[in-house]
């Protein structure tokens, strides 16, 4: 018969081993390196969409997969060191939803670790994939057409604000590739519409504040905000400043309209994050990025904040209200 003291010692030894077993199981799970240029506390809905995609592919965070979230907070210069670390540790997949600069940097950093991207530009032109139908390398994902929608967004703003002739355009120079594409698209569209586009730069919260002061000095009639993860995460700041300065403003996705900006038009970004999650899970199951075709966004939305329009004294014609996918009242 086992003595009581021996039993307690054995039980204690087993209990001490449980956390080790749990840790071993945890470390055996595949690790996803998730990279986004935004800020964690402002990106909950996007993370939820990514997790939903993972779950649709059969993966639950903390149960059969680990996700390491890396938030750049607008510091794109952190990318090389971060990616070098992920590559050195050989994570299972690198996911870069909503980040062209991160996708390009990841492709530069590794030719072997699978990459699932969400990019606003043509990934073939960016050199990330060989073709949309057969990517051919270690990367695949979704192309969400920000720049293709920029001209339409400016046109919708012009319809909504027919008397506005001077449009401030705010872009983030640190997010170089999308910024160049947006600048080109907006210049061409502004020329066709017969309006002036005045370009301003911001890469930090303080520079956003300074830009709003510059809009006032330049007597801008309206504000067009270029798509950028840092900008999206600063939506409360944008909404507060736009309300203070009484400037009608637009963004590419609806978060800023929910926060109080006048309107948005563009891809449903949460769906991009979900699709990246699905592809990430598919790769964990054994699918090869080279053979997973690059998806193209098919969900777009036009959202108008009628409360903001009323506060700014803007009458939204019925014809434009009928075009909108959602009206916030």
C-alpha cells in the first residue's frame, strides 16, 4: 500500500508537471505572425474579422493555433527588424491584412514562409505574386482596390458638396506605395472634376493636428483622407478635429463615419481581414500559397453620416441618399 506521504509527493510532482505539459502543447501549436500598421486598441473589429476567418477554416486562437499580434502604430521603419525576427523563429504563416508596405517587406524578408496579404494595389505590379490566378511563390491573399475607388470617392464628395472647389488631401508619406497611388488617382480625378486638390502629409498624431491647422490657413472646403492603417486607428482624433473646424471629410472605410466624419466609400475592410484569416487557416491545413488564387474585393460600401451633414448645414439630396448603402441618423 502506498504511504500517504508518498501519494502526496507523487500528486505534487504530477501537478508541477501540468503547466509544463500545457506549455509544451502550446509551443507545439503553429504560430501566425500578424502585422498591421495600426494601433491595437482601435482595431478590435478587424481582429474579430480575422479570427472569424480562421474559425471558418477550423482554427481557434489559443486552442489549435497561436497568433502573435504586431502593431506598428505607424512606425513602418520597424518592419525589417520585426520580419527578421519572425523569419528567424520560422513562424508558420505571416499575415499582413490591410498593409501593402508590410506585405512587400515580408516578401523581401522570406521566400519560404507562407505570406497572406491584403493589399490596396495590384500585387503583380508590386512583385509579390507572379499572377493573380497562380501566385507561384510563397504569398497569396486579397487585393482590395483602394486606389481604384479613390476617384469614385472624390466624385461622390463633389456631388455631395457641389460648391466645394478646394479639397485638402491628407496622405501618410511613411506608407509610401499606397500614398503614391492615391496621390496619382486623386490628381487625375480632381483635374477631370475641375476642382483643386491640395496635398498635405502626416505620419503621427501630432502631424495630424498640424495638418488640420494648415487646412484652415489654405481655406480648404473639404477633406479627403487617404487610406492608411494609422489614420484608421486615429478616427476619434479625425472626427473631433473635423467637427471642431466644421470641415466635411471622407475616408475609405466606415469606421471614421461611425466616429463622426461625413462619408466613406470603399472596400468593406472587415471582409478583407476575414478573407486573410480564411486563407491563413487553409495554408495551416496544407494548402500551398502558390496555388491559392489572389482574391479581389467584391464588397464595397458608401456610408453617409446624416447627423454630421445636418451639423455642417449640408443638405443630402435624395438621389445621393438612394446611392448610399447605409445612412447614419
